[in-house]
């Protein structure tokens, strides 16, 4: 499969197959890709740019796959993923965050996932008792009387029994198998990484049912002494499944995307990072409210007083290649702050922007930039936010 290389936020010509590629991109309905038709007067061909999607995206038979490099270094992207998906408990191998390509990012995530899953397989998969019903020659557990009588009326001499069975075929393990199934269909990675993914997939397939899951199924799970080491495994599964998108188990090899939605990642990172940096203030992600049955809204981050739970500030992330807020951005956070009764609202951008404060309708709107390409500068934005909260 041929590959068309792009860089986030930069326009790229599509060449002779421009019309077909543009049609495939539009048909995919993937968020974060923008197509520009030819402009004969300016001598411009079909063009494409990413406005927040990075990674590897197959477009179909006969067309090149898109390989979109992020504007920030891969090392920074790994740090964002590390915090956004709560991967802080993982021990990244020396030098692994220096991987300079999307293929390197795939190797980082899948290499570590294979290491953790392989270690668990050597100790044995987590097993638990599950309620099962089956027709047996001898009684086991409890007799299911109505079912047994119904089958006896049809000539069966077997007993229908309800019993508990110790099994590895659990959602905890099915999540891992589904992640490996999706990952093995991605056309990325070093041969050694791809071989490790296939080997683990074969090992789990013999004991676990292949079942499709959305990435959100990896969160909110129960962990205890017997499966505590599944927590970092499932955290990685969430990151990989989000990158591979939703699909069924079918489809040809190399047909699965491996992409990162940078606006969503930036939003998720900001909430997790602020929750750690602003303690004891309470940081609430994705606060939802409705004004009517068909008027619902979601605020990226709400900061609340730790004692009274009163909302003191709202924060909205804007993954844009801009140095100043758009009027619509200001209007949006003023609306959010007004609904929650906050005097302060923050607009966060993924690059260095001048810090400024404007007032609208009694709400102070602060503009702040978090330069994703320079992680060493991130802590410097906290003092201004902390001072705002202390004065609230």
C-alpha cells in the first residue's frame, strides 16, 4: 500500500488521484480533515490538510493511506497520552519516548502492552466463577426444573443445570483480545512488534471469546488483589482502541486506522493534568447541563471549591492554530460561566499565546497557551490559574 505523508495543519497536494482521495476522505466522515478543491486561477490542485487528526488512515483499495505527522514532537504526544489515559504507573523503556514517527508511537503503545500482557500470561490469565446453564447427564449445581421438564416433554433425558464455572473467558480478558485484534490489523509497527501482537493474539484466542468493545469499556472496571495488574493493561487498551476506532472483527489486514484525535486528547489531558496540579481544588471533566430537552451542553472543565463544591471557574480547550481567541470562543465560555455563576473563565490553546484578560458581562475571560511542543514550560501556567482561584 502506498502512503501519502502529511503534517498536521499544513496543506498537501493530492496529485493525480486527488479527486478520488478527496471523495474517499469525505465519504469516511472522519473528523479533523479538510479538503480544498482545485483552484485553476491560482494553479492549485486538490489539497488536503489535517486540523487535529494525526496517525495512519487507510482510505480503501487502490488509494494511498494517509500518514499524518503531528505538529508537536512524538515525545510530547507520548507525554499527553501518558497523562490523559492515566498511564503514569507504566515504566517506559529508556529512549522509547524519543520515537520520531507515528510508527514509533505504535511501537511505544503496543510494545508496552505486549510486555504487560505477556507477563500476565506467564502467570496465568485472571479467572473467576460465572453463572452458567447447560444440559448435563448428571446433576451439577442447581436443577433448572422448568427447563428440564420442557426438554423431557420433547424426549430429552438430560438435566438442565445452573452452576458456577471457573473460567478465563471474562470481559477483563476479552478487552485485551479485542485490542490485539484491532492492533494486528494496523499497517504500522516494526516486524518484532507486529510479531509479538500476533503471538499474544493466538495465545488468548484459545481461551477467550473475541468480542467487540468500545474504548470506554476499559474504564470504571473493578480491580482487586487477583487482577490489580490489569489496571495498566486496560489503560493501554483504552488508548489503543481509541486510536483504532470502532469496527467489527472482520475486514482485511492493514485496513484499521491508528489515529489520535488531538482536540479530544488535549481536552482529556487538560482535565487529568489540572486535577493533579490544582489539588485540593476539585476538577470536574465534561460537566453536562441542559436548558431544555433539545438544548444540552458540555463544559470541558469545571473547577469547584473543595469545601462547598461551588463552581469557581470554567475552562474550555481550543485546539486551534491561533494566537488570539475568536469572538465565538469568548461568547461560549462567558455563557458557560454565567450559567454556573462563575466570575472567571479560561480559554486554553495548544501553543504559546499572549496571556490576556477581558471582561464581558461580569465574567473575566483569561486566555492561556500550553505549548505542547515544550513540556518543560507547562508548570509555568499553573500559578496564574491558582491566583485566579484563590481570589474567587
